C-alpha cells in the first residue's frame, strides 16, 4: 500500500504538473485522488489475483459522544474487557496484560500489530510496511500525544503470498469498539470507533491527512471488488476507512 501526498500539515502547494500525475497513473494504475496538488496512491498492484477482501456490510457514522456512550468504556486498562469498563463478560476479548510500545490493539478483532513509523519521502510518498502483519503510522500527521489533528495508520488487507493482513477484519468493526495505540514510550492512547465506510479510491477524503483540526484516529486498508486492469495486474476498488474518537474520561461515579 502506498499513499502519495505532497505535504501534510502545511498550506496546499501549487498543483503538480499534469505529466507527473499521468506518469503515476500509467506506472501504477492506482492513483486514487488528486486535489490541490495532493495525489494519493493506495495499494500496490499484484500480478496474481489477490484473495477476496471483505467490504463493510454495516457502515455507520456516529458523533464522538454517541460512540462514547455506546462503548461505555470509561478508561479501560490492560486486561479489561473491550466492551465495557469494569465488567467481566465471558469470551469478551481483552487487552494484553502488558502493552508494548509501537503497537496497534483492537481487542474485538484480535488485532495486536506492530506499528512502524513511516515518514513521507521526498517524492511525497507514504509507504506502508510490506509485511502485512505490520501497520504503518504516518509520522507526518498528528502525533499520538497531540491535542488535535488526525493520527493516520494504514496497512495491507492481504497479500497473495503472505495471506491475510493485520487489518483484514477491519470492515467488521462495530460502533464504539475500543482501539488502543501505543507510542515509542509505550504510553497508550485509547479511542472508540465512530465511523466505518467503504470508500471508492477515486474519492478517498483528503482530510485523513489533516495534522490539525478535530483529534481523531483513522485506520485505512483495502477492500471491495477485485479489479483487473488492462495490463493484467490486479487491485481492489475500495478502501475501508475507520474513524475513532479519543476515549473521554469517565464521569464521576461511573462504574461501567
């Protein structure tokens, strides 16, 4: 998966020369958006038909307050059930007892994936890890410790040789699901999902790269129909995009 953009968190530059955009289209056949000089390229092509990837069957969109209320998570810690803080539910996934640095945890999906900080290259590319078991964290977006802005993480849904990726089940995530991201120092940030959508690559929203604005976490992988391109290569039609809001402190007297 490759995300190509000219800049993050700065004033939009002048539009890229048309010949450069066309060069990307002809070379990769996976340019998904062009806006104010920004070109996103998501998912490298595969010479073999990729395995089927799921689409979101039940998309949702909530306000952060609605997501928080539905999750009822307060501020869960390691070993706490993902669905409700302080409760003990049989067979409810939990966070590991020890959270390690630079990891993405989604207990309800069984996700426990290493995070690789990825810089924007001089060509403006955000390249996610080739190992589908790992997830890339954009170091050009908002920091995990920032008070605002979008924290962006992306990973491959699968690979012909490697099998399913860490984010393969992302399309099945439920409203209010707990997501935990740890930084280099191991400190966790906690989030609850408030939106899930299938987004055609031609209209992937540019605001997922915002380093300012409302604080949120955005997770991206591929999904949808498999497309066979004129050169015989294959790719997916859509992106699965999940947004999550920061977990708010529990109100006084909250017991979960």
